[in-house]
């Protein structure tokens, strides 16, 4: 069984081949972009969802569904590079960073939870599965994650770079299943999402992580009221900044344009796109 299921993409453009040849790895083909999304309707929907289901839905849960639908609409962005060839993932996985504060005062660690096939899930399913995974991660009861954590803690500092590159080479370039050695299959999914708004930030850009082979990272800012001018009038809607980092080797401006339109459509028209409320 391979590390992840893939289909090789052969019809790449000349620019794509030049981009692949320009950067040997993610050092550094990063493209940064930010967009402001009107959140008035989304926040109203979120409040009604909570009231009618009793589940404490957050914007992060909504982002998981929305970005999964973005990747379904733009499958070329759900890809990795192997031997300088583009391979499209067969599954969509959304990785969320999870803050760990259980090691004592002043000690903070980062972990994560990944949901797969999110495009097929309802918000209720996303909420329930994400909560179960986060609870397990924070309670240190995820055996695969704890085994991986123990493996990396045992690596001496002088060998970190080489070991990470070697594991990445085995997992993604050779596409080997390393789960028997404590390395979960495709642990980071297709896209990483972090809520920097919870840290009091509106704008932040997350760097590409070469080891993870994830080509898209999203940092969500805080939802807040912001003055805007529309048709010569000042209005004060709720706005959220979404800050993205892309791997330019196989995601370009055209992909980003389509992706931003799909993401905006989902958040600005939530009643038409997310779950139908009871």
C-alpha cells in the first residue's frame, strides 16, 4: 500500500516545466496573496447553525468545507511533485494546527489534526470529526501521532535536516508507506489552515514547509467590523482577511483567481452553499 493514492499529470505547460526546473524544492517558490471576505451572512449563518444544532461551529469548520470545495473545483492545486513531475492527489485532506498547552506554564507545542474527504462531508460531520480528533490529540491519546512525536523527539539536533529530508523522500518521492515506523500516511493533507485571528492578528503569511509537501497554506484573520466605501457610501460590514501562501511550481495566478472566487462564493452566500439549516 502506498503512502497516498496519486495519478500522474502528464499534460503540463511549458511554464510549469520551467517553474519545476527553477526550484528544486520549496526554497523558495512561495507566492503570497490576501483577500478580504464579507462575513455578515456567514456570521449570521454560524449563529443560526449553533442555535439549531447545539454544536459550537466556528469559522474554521466552515473554512474546512469551503477550501475542500475549492480544491474540488481546482484539482490542479491538489498536487505534489515527484521526480519533477506533477501528481494529482486522489483525496482532499485539510490540516489544522492545534495548540498544545499541557506541558506546564510557559510551554507551548504545536500539533495538528487532518480531516480527509472533507468535500463529501456536511458541517455537522466536520464539526464532530474535528472535535473528536482535537480532543484525542490534546489528551495525547492519538497513538499514531504520539508515535510520530516520539520518533522526532529522539532525532539528535545535528541530524534533523538530513533525517527530515530522507523521510520526506521516502514518503513522497518514493511514495512508500512508513506507518509501520511511526510515520502516518499523508499526515498533512492537501492544505494547511491556521486561525491567526485567535492570536489577535489580521494578516500573517505562513511559510511553505518542504517536508510536508503541502502547496497551500491559509492563515485566517479575525472577523471584525471594517469601514468600506461602496458606490460612494461608507459602510461597516464584518470582514475577514484570508492570507495564502502558494507553491508557484504548480499553482499560478490563474489557479489563485479561480480559487479565490470559489472561496468568496461559499462564505458570502452560506445559505446556498453550506448545510441546509433545519
